[in-house]
C-alpha cells in the first residue's frame, strides 16, 4: 500500500503546482502603453507616440490628417499591469482601427469611456474675441458630392449656427472642383457635370456663411483607394516614374506612410505643382480664403531621401554624404522647404486676391510649450519630425488665420489641460513682424468626444477670445465615428449641446473680420546653377528690414514690409521698387551669373548661402558688356503664372 499512496500523493502535489501556473498562462498579459516622451526633435506632430489610426481632418484631414480618417489623436494612456497576488484584469488596449472606408467614416477601436462630467481646467471669460465659428466639411463622405448634399450641408450649417465652412477642395492630388488644374475626384457618388466648390460657395454666401477652400497639399495618394483619373500625379510622377518621381522617400527608397503617399516639397517641380494647384482655387473661385492641410513631411522624421532632394541639399549647403534623420542641419533645410512652399503659395494668393485669407491647419501633439516659449516648441515633434514651424509662418504673415488641430479628450489623463495649454501658446505667438495680430481659431475633435465635452472645449476656446472650428460635419460625435449613430443624429446631439452655451454659437452671428493687411513684394532669380537657399534682403532707408531665402525654383518674397521704396539685394544684384499699402508687387526676374574663384577646383560644391564672390554682372538687353547691378534693370520679364486648364498640369 505504501507505493500506491506515494504515487497518489506525488500526483496531487504535481497537480496543485500545475494549476496556478496554467492560470497565469491563460490570464491576459497587459500591454504597456508606449512612453509619452518627446522625441529628440518634433517628431510627428508633437511629442508622444503616434496612434495606430490616421486622424481625419484638419492633420483635419485639415491635418486636418488623411481626409478619410480622423486626425491623429493623443494616445490614451494604458493603466499599469496589476500587482500580484490579487490580480485585477488590465484595461483593454485599443486595437488598431480598420482601414477607413471611402464613403463611410472609419470605425476605430473603442476608446476608454469618458466620464459624464469630465474634469477640465476652465478658463475665465475675457473680453469679446473672434466671432469665427466654423465646421470642417471633408470629401470622404456625404456633404459635397451632389447638389442635394451641398444644399443640405449649407442648411445644416445654418441650423447649427456656424458662420464659416472649411470645405475640402483638394483631396489627394485631385479636386472636388473643375478649375484647379487637378483631375476631379474619381468617386461614383460624384454627380456628373457638377462643380462642388462653385456651388457650395454660392449657396453659403447667399446665407451669409464664408467659405475657406481646404487643400491637402503634400498628401496626394492612398494606395488602398487610388485615383483612376488618367492625369493624376501618381501616374505621371509616382513611384514607378524613375527620376521623374516626386514622392517623399525614406533612406531605403520606400514611399508609403501607412497607405499614404506624399509629395516631397524639396523637389522644385513638385513644389511648383502644389503651389499652382492651390493658387488656382482663389484665381477661379470666389472663396473667402484657402487653408493648407498636410503642409509638412510625413510622420517619422526619416523622409526627404529622394536622390533629387539630396542632390539639392548638398549643392546648397556644401554638405557631403547622406545626412542622418536627426542631423540638425538636414532638419533645418527640410523645414525651410516646407516654409518656402507656404511662402510661395501665400505670395501668389496675395498677388491675385489681397483680401483672401491665408490659413493653415497646424499640428499640436502632446504636452504644450508654455506661452511664448519658442525654444520648447522647437524641441517638439512638430518641428523636428514633420518639419512644420507654424509660429514662424504667423510671424512672417505667411498665414493670417492659424487653426491648430487641438485634438484632445477631456477626462483622459491631462489632455483637458493640454487643450487649454496649446490654446494659450498659440495665442502668445499671434503678433506678426509688422505688429499686426493674426487670427486664431481652435480646431477641436468632435469625432473624438461626446457632445457635452465638445461644447465644453468650444466654450473654453471662446472664453479665451479665440474662434472655434469643429472636425467634422461627417463625424460630429464620437458615436458617429464609432458607427453607433447616424450623422443626422450626431449633428442634432452636438447642436443641442452647443446651443446650451449661447456664447459659443450666438444667433445670427457672422464672421466679418478682414484679413490683416499684407504689404510686400515677390520676385525670382534665374541664371545660376543653384537657385535655392540664396539669402535675400529687403532694405528701406539704409536699414535692412527683412531677410529670407530663395526656394528651389528661385522665388523669394516678403509679406510684412512697411509700405514705401524698398531695395532688394540678392546674389550681388539689387532692384528697387515700391511696396504698396496693400497687396504684393511682382518684381522682374533677376539674372545671376555665379563667378567661381580661379583657384577653386571644378568639382567644389556650390554653397550659395556663404560665399562672397566678385560682383556678378547682369545680362543687359542689348549689350554684352557687364553693367553695375545697382544701375541696370534686369531684362527678363517676370514669370506670369496662368491658371492651368482642368485636366492638365
């Protein structure tokens, strides 16, 4: 009997030890949340890990982000793993949301429930401020694709009480319009022989509502839903175009960020294409302004490695080899390419329509800098990752209406305080170089929040004297975004919550503000082997009043100059003209002839930003002898930019 008893005892001991071990294996293992730390330099828009889903508008898909998916939101922190021996089921980790559908809003993974009464940091009411109350209307769902939809959109805007519609015109290298030079969107839901931008502008203006044409600038493709238009840029300058490709690339040559493809602002031909497309919106439509979205490099920081971009960088800076993504000089150069593109668009818009608003949907990820702390901002991912320096754009008058995509969720960690902090920082950098104040409206994520929280965020923005814009008409509540209620139900719910705060949407309130006065000039240099990164100075009364750089196509310009006689100095050449009281004057092209020192080796890199060559000569109209640049007018006529016919580049 002892042997059987021993076997049973041994078996019992083994079983007792095995059960706890099995229970531990089957218990779900908590997945730690990624650390919320700011990357070395503004990595993707701001400083915290990126969420798996691409945000829907302003980064709305006005980056507002990819238009069909809502803008990237600040990640929701995951609770730490439970401490044994009393295990507590860990909070579920949201799985990556499915790929967004083209005609219906994507259904993201559920986010942690928000408290019915979120804890928020209230802002005391101040003096009356901006009356702008807006709504983004994207091109990835109903709202703009038929005459009936456009009429309903305008009717809903009136019922809601908003006075400005940010209407997506340029989507992904295509347009919901017929006169941008881009192909129409290829969407079976689009009514034939129908120009959405023209009709929505007409109907909105009849109801006293302003229309800002929103354009996705560098984001031009989605591999999951490619355009089938014959003239689309992806067919002529896409990934299979060899040396003619205009796509932003990583060091290994890859070009997809998720499913999206982006143009590289460092490629001069691509920048020209983008600028012309956007400017045609104000040339050919009576919109009240334009808003630049996706005006940056893709998230991640390791972009800009197309051979043509690298060749430009080396030629303009004298650098050798291939720079690391974290190289400060390389980052600064790429940031300048984005700023140069914004500058070129702004100068062209103001030369065509001085009264049109220049706007951008800008990035605000993570914890905000303190008001006025530009040094902290330059360390954010906005600056070092996606190369977007929007305080500089405001200072130089390149944008007159800043709409930060302040997509935060009250009650989730400290995001309620972050929302207020970003508003305060943006408000602290509104003064331009000419001492005028730019306009500021807060972009909030209706799609991430239930109506009471959206109303609370709008209320805090308005109490601070700021305007307010909600993203979006298609996804007005978290429930709509998650597919739990219809768009009509969501609009009714958010409208009810907002109406409970009469200071947010007062009856019959219109946005009548005029854009700040832009005074400046623009021009172009030609003739030199390297056109980009040339220092340009503006002098008045013997004093240098502004300085800038040429872009890759040789363009330069200023928008915040005092009116009066102004001398432009660039590449050893000078030209004097008069800055008007309002608007932009276009100067004749300046022809440069770089003279290399006799001792310089033929292969020495050209570094136009630093050399001090002998005085170059200007090519006269009838003589071959050089003439002093200060006394001879350039003979090359300024480039006249004509609207591109629909369907052609």
